C-alpha cells in the first residue's frame, strides 16, 4: 500500500499520537516488574530503559536502512514476471532522509518507539536470570536485523504487503498496529530467550512439576495495564493512519475497539480464574488485559465494536490456555507470560483481520496465514539462531550466585526495596 498523503492537520494529529506511544513501553515495563520477583524489580526497569535506548540508536544507525518506507528505494526480485520487494535500500544514520511532518518522517519516529516496545517484551521471559549486558546485545540484534527485515515486508512495501497486488489475496498482509511486527516478533523473541536461558532455579521439581512463583507487586502490574492502555490507543491509531489507509475520523473507532478488546479479554480472564480458583487472579487478569490490547492491534481500524469484544474474549481464553500449556505441558518458564500475551494473542489478532473484520476481500485469510507462517517459519528460527550464537560468545544467563542474590544486588549493587528483606529460602528447598 502506498504511503498516505497527510494533510497538515492529519500529520499533526498523527505526531501527537506518536508522542503517546512510549506509554505502552512504560506500562509494559511496570507489568514486567510487578510480575517478577522483588529482588529483581529495579533490574527489570533498568533493563527496560537500556534496551529502549540501545534499539533506538541501532535502528537509526543500521536498522532503518533495511526497513525503509513504501515507495522509497528498495531491492526487488523479479519472480514470474512480477517484482517482489525484499529489503530496503536507505542510507545509514538517516542521511538524506526527510525529517519533517511528512508521512515518511512520522513512520521513522513511530518505528523507534514501536521497536522499543518490542524489545521490552522478552525481558519478562528472561526475568530473574537474564544479564543486563546480554539483554542489550540481544536487543541490538533485534533492532539491526530481525525487526527491520520483517517490518519491511509488512510496512515497507515488501512482499507480504504485495500479496494483494501480485497474487490477488485481498489487500495483502494487513497489520495496522503491529500485532505481527511488534507483538509477535517480541513474543517469539521471548520464546527464544526462555529456551536459551532455561528455567529459574526452583521453578520445576525433579519430576518436572512447576512451582508457583508469584509476582511481587500486583499494584505495579495493574497500574502498568492502565498506562499501557493509553499507549496502545495511540499506537493502534497512529499505525492505522500510516499503514492501514485509515483517515483521522477513524481514530474514535480505533480507540473504542482497542478499549473493548482489552476489557473483553481482561474480564474473561477474571471470570475464568474466578471459576477455576474460587477468586479472580490479579496476575492472570493482567495477562488477559494485555493480551486484549495485543489482539486489537492488527484490526482495530476494521472491526465493529461487537467484533472487538469477541476478539478480546477469545484472546483472554487463548492467553490463559497458553500459559497453562507452556508451563505445565512444555516446562517453559515464562514469568510474565510474554509468549502467551504477545505471540499467541498477536497471532490471533492477525487471524481476526480475515475472520471478523471488513478488511480485504477474497483471499485475505491466505495473506494473513502467509504472514503468520513467515513469523513461525522464518522469524522464530532466525531469532533463536542469532541469540544462540550470541550466547556462545557472551553467555546470557547470570550465574547461580547472581540468581540467588537477585539481579538488583548482583548487577546493580542495590535493591529496589532496601528497607525490606526480600530473599526467601526457596533455593534451600530442593
């Protein structure tokens, strides 16, 4: 899809929305911190700040060169007489790139913030054991290669976006707010990190039975949901204006659908946990709320309000089911539920574009499946391979002593709550 021609008022509205997008990353960082242990709370917030900074610098220096913008220089391949756009061909460090209120410049700013959000997602999966330096190095790989390549295919005029023109598959792969580029890529990165790091000490017994390690601060996590909500309203709205062909008048519908999806998913999680455990579970309700936000991202501009509620309700069930499957069935230790919230709910949101929205026409579902297959068949193996190589050169997991002390003391030299004793005897119970 070619870039929209924004009027001065539309460009100003988009710019203001983009300035609110960092609230999504701030809210997610609070959620990750609240759902983790108290002795790693400051480390989680510090790591969030660092990876956002690293990804911004690397993306401006290198990453955007591979992503580019639709309609600008790119490398193409001719296959069966049709041009397929493969990778961007911009100059490093944004040299010669317009930095004004044009659609191109707004895309660059939005991508810097969106990439920061994607980099914060895996921190939850590596909670309590992922070294700060390794997290920054992994985020640099994400910003330099993984995110820009896939984002080019989706938002930069790449081959997934061309499926409509070249193959007649609806509008091509549709993702207005980043359910694939931001959320699923971040969630699959989280899955790679959990595989490489392994589980936390004491999480699984010798028989493989998972032990409950509850988050230390439900208030932080719930507050993070409210802050992230504001950021997601802006992310979905700005993304739809720049990538989905939506007009300024669609912002109200997008905000409503984003909200309804989050509410539907959050309430579903609260009700299901109430039925299962006799009382609603705050941490799982947080996961449900965030999953609803994630699921809304792809199709918020195209859904009817009733469909947005349904998208959220399905996301709530999927997130809870996935958390149970990954932990109890596959022995994957994902402390904040990042894989379930961002990868699983994100993929569901991509399917909802063809199943429940008015986006595209005949063949739209095939375009969406092609994008999902690319995520699972290319992005996940690439992410795992790059992080596996990084782990060989620079071990990503902290040693056992560091995990016992807690990441705050071991890597930062001070705890988040110095007035309180935050250690427990879990490492002696084996």
